[in-house]
């Protein structure tokens, strides 16, 4: 029997977007010593967030408030915008999918960078959009190339992450502001700010919700330590935000995550502790790299790209030796960025384990060259 899949689905490759640490652990039969590969916040959610989530668990028999009313109000206050400027979703990943669904018909052009955050691409493929990828320039996404491609292909969407994943680099607010202003009126600029809370404030232009063709994504997954709770949001003009109600999964944000996010937003002291822990961890990763004769790419995020100093094949070897030795890290997928491995800000213990295993992995990788 053949199932009646759409032509589009039949045309898609079978794909496993991310091999998760759990998969590695099942294959290896032992847990990782350090889980510093997915840019999760090892510093966890704030104790107040955990408390709020535990309390909300008792109410899990109820559906969530489909309007996300309280969280929207709190976020509006937090950002100095109105609730009409905010859409809450199942993480940035969920909201990216809905954005593509709102704007991309099969055959429509979409612009991103080769090697940029891949989840966006899966959504574009899944809706039949045509991706045009421009190269990074000096380890950063290239706004000029993205804009030129958008003009050339009359693109519906441009995707850029600032700060960027997987390199951790960022453009200044002035560069991003200029990009917003030069995005064609019939193109939507999707600005992914998943790492906003870790970055120098000077890399993020002020929120301007009067601009209708820019949407900015934020998340509770990274700085707020709630990756597994699946909750994030986007900020935009009311015209943009309202449209999500046409396509979103209205009960898709779980009640426990809603309560956790509200508490997380209030616990400013915890957030600043996490921010300083991440700054310390970035410094430590830089030191560990230096002890091994390696350089890092300066980071505005909770991870650091460590330049292994040779080509992608060598870095892939280093990475798999680290994974074998119980250190979960990931790496960029596209040259020349794939000369790096990407190490998330870990606890002291995580980074001790990394410091111990990195020289061994480098030695074995070099020996097998
Ligand atoms: C981690 C990450 C996300 C995922 O955010 P969720 O809110 O957990 O879906 C989105 N974009 C970038 C660039 C990321 O690194």
C-alpha cells in the first residue's frame, strides 16, 4: 500500500536534523561527562521558575490559556511594547515554522546563509519554499549579500541570526538597523535573537514595532534555561503578529511553560547570575583553547567556536574523539567555519572535563592525519 503523501512530502529527503545527545548516549551506552554541545543553559532555570512550574503541574489537567494573556502582558511591559506586538509559541523553532507558513507558497524564494541555523531551512523545505544561501564573510553572516540575494530573487523572507549560531559572532546594531531599513517592502526580515541576553546591548537595535516587515525572535530556551519547556516569542507590528492567529496551534504552548516563563522574567537577579557565569565560561573556554595552542572566535553568545587550526575533516575528527571521550560538543557544518568546534558555556565541572579531554583528542586527531 502506498500512502497518499503530497507531492511535496514525497520530494523531501528523509532527514534527521539533529543527532541529539540522548541518541549518542544510547549508542555509547554511557552518559556524557559534559553536555556542552547544544547551547542549553547548564545553569538551569531559576529556582523560582522551577517552583512556579511545579505548582503549575497540578493544574496540568487544564488546557493552557490559549491567548497567553498574562505572559504577553508581562513581556509587553518588559520590552516597552504592547501585547499586540507579541506572539508566544513553542520556542523560536515553532514560530519560525509558522512564519514560513504565513509567507511562503511553494516555489517562493527565501534567503539565508550557508551554514546558518538549520531549523529554519527545514521549515522552508517543508512548505515548498526555495532556499537561496549566501556565504558567510569573515565568520559572520553577511547582510549585504543577504540583501542582494533578496533583491535578485524577489524573496519573501530573509533569515539572519544576530548574534549568530554557530559562530557566536554579531553585527553592531547600526548594521542590523541599516539592514532593516533596506529590506524590500515586500520581503520580511526574520531576525533571530535567541542569544540576545548574552550579547553586548550594542548589537541589538531598539525595538521599533512601527516597521511592518521585520519580526524579531526571542526565547526562554537559552539565557532562561528552559529549552525543554519549549517556549519563545516574537515581536513585530500588530499586522504581522495578528496573522499568527490564523495558523498557530492555539493550545500549543503548555501551561507549565507559561507559568515558568512568567517567573523567569521576574527573576532578574538569577538572569544576571547566569549572564556572569556565561561570561566566565567563555573566558575559560578561551583559556583552555590557548593552553592547546588554539584560538577562539570572540563570542556574544553562551557558546564559543574554537578554531582547531586546520580543515573541516580535522575538526570533525577532533569532535568525534571528544564525543567518544564523553564530551558532547557540536560544530558548524559548512566550510570554512567547519574548521571550528562549538563548545557551549559549561559549569566548572563540565569545562574541567573538556580541559582534560581536549589535548587527548587533539593528539589522537593529529596522529591519525
Ligand atoms: C537555540 C536556537 C534557537 C531555538 O530556540 P527555541 O526557542 O528553543 O526553539 C533558535 N535560533 C537559534 C539561532 C538558536 O541557536
